[in-house]
C-alpha cells in the first residue's frame, strides 16, 4: 500500500484550489472588462440628431477602436452638414463615404470637421477604410 506523504498532498490540494480561485478571478475581471466596454459603446446614444443653425446642420460622432459612436447621424437633406469626428482610439481611422467622394484621415487623438453636401433624402453609408471588416461603419440618414 502506497501512501503519499501527507505534506505533499496538502500542498497539491492547496495549489489546485488556489489556481482555481485565480482562474475564477481572472475570468470575472475579463468578463467585467468586456461588459464595461460593451456598455461604453452601447450605453451612449446610438444616434446623433443634427442641429440646424443658419442653414447649416451640425453634428458630431467619435471614432473608436473599432466603431463610430454614435454610428447613425440624422440630418435634414438640403442643408450642408458639418460633422465633427473625434478619434478617441489608439489607431488612425478614416471617415469615408464613397457616394459623396469623402475620405478623411483621422490620426489617433485628433479631430476633423468635414462638410457634407447631403442634397437628397436617403441613407449615406460611411466606414473606416482600415477597419471596416471590424464593423467600423455607420450611416447618415438625410430626411426630406
Ligand atoms: Cu479605423
């Protein structure tokens, strides 16, 4: 009959319990971090309503790693839209609208203002050239 030394068994048991506790803590922290960033992305308003002053519409959005927040901008058709895009991410992003010939590079930490001629009612799709595959896209909805 083989008996393990008592001390070693005790050590093994404690270590496995400790590693289980550490694994649990790590997963709780990871889930918390994921949850917080989701809340950060989703918790804010998912759409921006342009404000019209003196025949010009003004709106703002942020570019993040990797999405625009908010991703939908609503504006009246006909008025030029001055859209402020603040890059709060750690990467360079673009604000690109093929149908309007707009392609603006926004380095990390910088802000760009683009003036869009949204003449006709409709939906204008925008995206980041570098991170479109990551879901970095949105749209401008121009109402008539
Ligand atoms: Cu990007």
